[in-house]
C-alpha cells in the first residue's frame, strides 16, 4: 500500500458540504459556539449581551432556535428580566437570573427593562445611599421596572413604590450598563 499523501499536497476540490455537516455548523453557530471574526454583534443590530423582559405570561424556552426544537422550560411570569446572549433570525437565546439558557421567539420579549430582587429581603431607599429612609422592603423574587442606574445604585418602580437599590442586590441591571 503506498504511503498516504499529506493533506497539504492533496488537490483542492470544491464539493458541496454534506447536508448533515451544514446543519451541524448552523446549529453550532446559532448556539453561539462558533463565532466569526470581530466583536459579537446581534442580527438585529443591537449589542449582545443585553437585558430585556418577558412580554408574555407563558414563554416556551426551547433547546434551539425554532419550533422544531423541544420545549425545555416554560417561564410563567410576565416581566421577568432575561439577558439576550445570541440571536438567530427571529429567535433569541436568553439566560435568566438562575443561569438557565434557551431559545425564545422575539415576540415573547419586551424592551422594557426590569430587575429581580436576589437572595434576601432588600431595602428600597428614597435616595441612592444606605442611610436614606426606606421606601419599601422587597422580598427575594420581587420584580420591578428598572428606571435608571447611577454607578452602584439603580432606581426601581415596584408596584408604584419608587426608590433606589444597590445594583448588586438585583439581577437585570448588569455590572454597568445602559443607564450609566
């Protein structure tokens, strides 16, 4: 048997990519595992990652970007903040405050920014400082509309109670971001 020719010496033939390989490549790209050159950019033209909220009261979270992919989770509370980490056509790969990831249709999302209270009871202050009077005490899991952030503090509206909370006590504002 003659020795194998090294790949570099083989003539290049243009053959179509097998359908299975093309599907795998598309799936890896859509899952965010294969990135092209340059910074990560969304098909919508908006930056990634970015925060949005759930627009519907029942949102199917799928294993891939399309209805042919199985539903892995169902999120059932409108207004919950999620982070968009990838895009494919009309589908958005999201991550929630617990780290769960999956794909949802863009129509299930709203541009309204919200935040969720983390870990323990937190104080919503009248001003952005620890010594400021309390406006309300917020239980873990409470969701409020994120109005603005300034440095380490974010302003929330929770059921009509407006005040300031430390950025590290909520999820949905990021480390720094749109409001700074």
